[in-house]
């Protein structure tokens, strides 16, 4: 993502892998960013509905709802919410679909800490 984010930013991290959520949370909190976590797409959608999310970090491959399914529903709720997809398994088709949905970018697992802050 690069660069310092402004204060009072709320980032929603959605990933079924608790270790990924923990690591991302730790890195973002060290930058003074408020972090909310969701372990699946349904929880993420509930949190987006509540509002006050400035950025969504969204795992592409999750059990239940995939990241692209979540992204599609998020766009119905908040078309302007910035989204960065987290993936270790992205395909060209995923990238094309995500591009149509207006994502901000991809964060590829495994990622480097400086790609986050």
C-alpha cells in the first residue's frame, strides 16, 4: 500500500487465516490505524453495513463467500469504499473481475511488511 495513512483511519481486515489478520493488525496498529477484523465474508458485510470503514483488506479465497462475492455485495452497500484484495492464488480472471469492481490493488501472500505500512 505504501506511505503513511492519515490518522483516524478504520481498516477492516477480512481473512479466514487468523495469523494473517493478526500480522496485518499489528502492522497497521503500529502506524496508528484503527483495525477491525472479520474472519469471513458475512461478518465483513455486517461491519460494512454499520459504516465507518475507510479501507477494506479482503482475502480473495475464503470458505463460504469468496472475496469476489463479498466485493460484489460491498459495492451494493458502499460503491466508493476502497478495497485491496489479499491473495496467494489470484488468477487473471480474478484480476479482471476485481478491476471492474474498482479495487485499489492486490496484496500478494506472502507479503513484505513494507508493502502494508
